[in-house]
């Protein structure tokens, strides 16, 4: 009986030990299960943090680009390059000026020797009679703009048999309202001699504004009275005479106006420079005529300069001037709401880049 009791006790203890072992294993599984379940949310959270970090990087890039665009808008032609260039979308015909380079220091007229004024041209032959039929009075003349002042420069010659005196002038109405700023002052001109005179002109005189579009070529119709007779003649002049010293259009204004005028109204021509010219030389030469630099961009090894100018009666002309490639040919694409001034602009650019003036 004693042995039977011991065996029974050992069996109970063994059973109890196995039950405890099973309970321990069950408890261990329960502990492992939450860890496994907790791991999954941690992975998801990590992925979300990585994604948020990427979004932050993208947002930083966007903010950096916005800052660059804002700086480009605020930058004038004389500021430093920012190194970014972006060509316009193919086929849109509109330069994206927000992506254009500001282009280093804008050259000034001081960078090159100032060109001399255009020479006077014969406008009245001494053999041409006046309204009264008398002849012997000759005139050479030019219209110039120097330092913002328009001048009518004339040389009077007397090939008659009597001295000439009592000079007076009258100018006909014209699109830009050019008018004498003072009385004509000329000394008496003896037989066989000549006299020089420079007459300052005002622009936009209300009584002399014709209200018509500019003609090609531009002419000033003038009458000169003296002691011999009254003589009528025309003086041709170039568009830069009436281009103001106003600053260039802003980039946004240029872009809007360029798009508004559109490809259909664009005129394209080629100017043959007197020699192969750098971008800075082109900008400097055009600046002499108040054709102002707006921006530039690079494409296919060439530089496209965007330029603008404004006449005294607020006609705006815009141009894309392509510099580069082989040879001295320079492509000029011009647009304006007033189409009649475009050929005048093209002629002025060709003349200035061609070295004649």
C-alpha cells in the first residue's frame, strides 16, 4: 500500500508539472502575439514618416523654385546670372520670360564709342524754284535725337545774286507732333555763301499731331520763307528719332504683349552686320537707338535677345534678335500693335548693326 501511494503521488506530481508546462507555453505564445501585432504598426508608421519626409523634400524644391522665379521677376537686366535656362514649349510661339536669363551686366552706350549723327542730305536743290518761281536757295538737312533732344539741322546756301535774310519756318502736321521749339535763327546769307542752323524740336505738340499712322519712310514736311521766296521740302528721318529713353518693358508686360500680338502679326527679317558681333556688342549698338534689352535665352548654340522700344506717341515695338551661328547675319523677329512701324524698326536695326549711320 505504501508503494502504491508513492506511485500515485508521483503520477499526480508529473501530471501537475505537465499542466504547468502547458500553461507556461500558452502564456509565452500570448506574450509573443502582441509583439508581432505591434511590429506591424511600427513598420507602417516608419513608412509614413519616410513618405512625409519625401513630401517635405518636394515641397522644399517647389518653394526653392518659387523663390528663384520671384528673384528673376525682381531682377533687372543688370543683375547677375542665376544659371537657370528653360526654353519655351515647342510650338507655343511665346517665350517664357520667367525662365530667361537676366543676362549679366547690361551694356551701356559708354561701352562703345558713341556714333556720330547722320549726315545732312540735300533736301532742296538750288535750281528748284519756290512758290513764287524764284530759285538759287539750297538746303541740306537732317533730323537727329541727341540726349533726348530732337533737332532739325540745316545748312542754307545762297547761289542767287542777292543776299538772303528774314528766315522763318513752318512744319506740317505729322504722326509724332514734331514742331519747332523756337523761332528759326539764321544770320543773313551773302551771295555764294552758306550758313548753319540747328533748330530744337518738341515732340507731341498737340497742334501738329496728325492722328495718322507713320509712313515709310518717315518724313517731315517743311516750309522755309526768306527774302527771296517760300520753299517747300521734305526731310526723311529714321524711327530712333522718336524712340524715347523710357526703360524697357518688364518681362511680364513683354510676354503678355508678345502673346497678344501673336505669330500672325510677326515680321521676320535678317540684318547683315558689318562684322561678326558678340551678344554684348549687339545690345550696346541697339541701346544707342533706345532699343532696350529685356531678357535673353539660349537655344541651339544661339542667343535670343528680347528687346523693346517705345515711340514718343506710345507705340511699342518688341523684337527677338537672334545672335550666333556662322557669319554675320542676325535674325530679327518684330511685333507691334501698330504694324506700320515694324518695317521702320527693321530698317533702323539693320542700319545700326550694319555700321552705317
